[in-house]
C-alpha cells in the first residue's frame, strides 16, 4: 500500500484531557496573524480537521491543535486549536499539551531548571515557565 499523504501528530494527555497535536505533513497555513491562519485553515484545509478529529481516526469529542510558524517574532511557535466541531482561539489543557510536546520534541530546547516558552495562539501570546528535571 502506498500512502498519498502522511500527517505527523503527537497525542498528549493533560490531567485526563487528550489533545492530538499535528506537527507535520500538512500544507503551509497562510496568514499575517494567528487569527488569519485559523481562518485560512477553516476555509481552505478543513478536510484535514475532519480527517484527524472525527472517526475513524478520532471521535466527536476529540480535541486537537496544529503547531505552525508563529506570526510574532517573540513566539517560539504558533498553535491553532480545533475539535470535532470547528476551531477555537484558546484552550488551557491544549496549551499545556502543546508546550510539553514542544519541549519534549526539541522545538523549544529544554533548559533546567526552568524553560521559558512563548506560544502564539489566535487569542494572543501565551507565556509559560516549565519546570524541567533531567532534561
């Protein structure tokens, strides 16, 4: 079997709340702000959200996000949140999952004892100080 498309994702869990974080394999998301990128994703690439979030790969209550290039030069990465019904500007457990995945995968280098992360979402800049032990 040959794959025509491969999407890379990390499934994270934050206090029992799952988030599927898309980290690669999708087209460039255009926009000068994260709100514009969210709108572009919704208007042009929504088939990806339904393929990733809904059955047979997910379910109606599935939550996810797409990691992308930020628009702000101060941000380490951008994030767009989504679920089975559409797109969101912000999510608490999704932010924790995405920030953890960014450190674990080296998108943001881990620095002990505290790693400072700046993530940009459609709602704005999110800053987090993450405790890191043993790299």
